[in-house]
């Protein structure tokens, strides 16, 4: 069992959906356009209706990979795959997506320690056919990154629909929260340290490389410019999404077995 040595005062990258102020993307990034059509925006429903939103990736025509805290407690999910969903009326946001599905969460997930097994999937009611899908890493693939000299040159491609800018509470009215699929290219800061344990990564989050923020939870962090999903966006360390972003690795045996059971 992975037991990261940190007790994170984490800002889970997850935000309640609000009709008046829809939940919030990538910070200091650029619009993704059609580069990653397999990445979609999800709205999770509970007994009361639309409850929160996250990002995620199709890894097959019917399996969408996201974070465990995005699926936990949800009874139903609606997903949009357009790169621009700002026109809520035209896109039937947040009630009727391009496709709906059933959420599943890692069986060992605990919401009180979400960073330990923070992976979930949504099984779609209908297939979404694309030329390419996200792919899973091989077992323990990311361990090789820590051994590389100059690990700051190890880059990722982060994609999501979350906040573009986040400000302290007193200035939260300045938050930039467009429903756009955005992309940034963070660098590896930490792997297999006392802080991350062997289940997470810390990636850069600054004006030079960009990073992730609220609403990007569950979105992919592709290895380099590939479609290999190193991990899903999991947590932040402050409310302004500055400094670093936390990624939950999906290259461990239990994660690959859980995800693979739906691909089978």
C-alpha cells in the first residue's frame, strides 16, 4: 500500500457547480483547440442534481479516466468533449452532455485521505469514436524519471477545463473561469520523495510552464508530448494554484489493475 509521507492541506482541484457562477483550467496555459479531443469536461451528479465538475480522458471508446475524488459520491456523470463550452445554452451545460456514464472509484479510495488512491473511471453509456485515445503507462514507468539527471527537463502536457487564474479569497471576483479546454507544459519538481511518497508527483505551476487549478482535477498529465497518461491532476497546495501542482500516478499495479478491469 502506498503511504505518502505528507499530510497535505490540499486544495482538491474540485469545485461545486453553480448555475450563477459555473465551476471553474489550466493556469498560464493556452487554448488547446483540437489537439486533445479525448479530454473532456465532466459534471458529476448526486441525489440533488449537478454537484461538481472535473476533467478527464477517454482511454477507450467507452472508458473515461479521471480522479477518484471526482467520481466518489456521484451517481451519474455527464461529459462534454468540445474545446469551448462557454455557451451554456448551446451546449446544454450543465445538465445534458455529449454522452452520459456511470462513475466508479478505486475500491481503496478514502475521501479523508484522497491522495492515496485518487483514481476513478466513468463507463460511458454510448461509445465516443476518435482516431486516438489516451494510453496507460507501463508498470512503474515513472520511477525511471527520478533517476534521470536534470529531471527539471522532464516535461508533461497538462490538459483541463479548470480556472485560468485564481486569486486569494478577498479578490476571488477576479478569478478567470472560462469553460475552455486549455493546455500547459509543467516540469517535474518531485518524484519518490518524502513529500510525494511513491504515489504522487509534484509538477511546476508558474508563468513560464503553466500548471493546473480548480476544475482540472482528473485531467491528464501526459508524459512529454505523447498520449501516455503519467497521472491525473489531484491536488494543489494553496488556493491560488501557485508554485506546484499535485498529480496522482497511475503506473502502480493496483491502479493499472483497477483501470484495466473496465478495459477488459
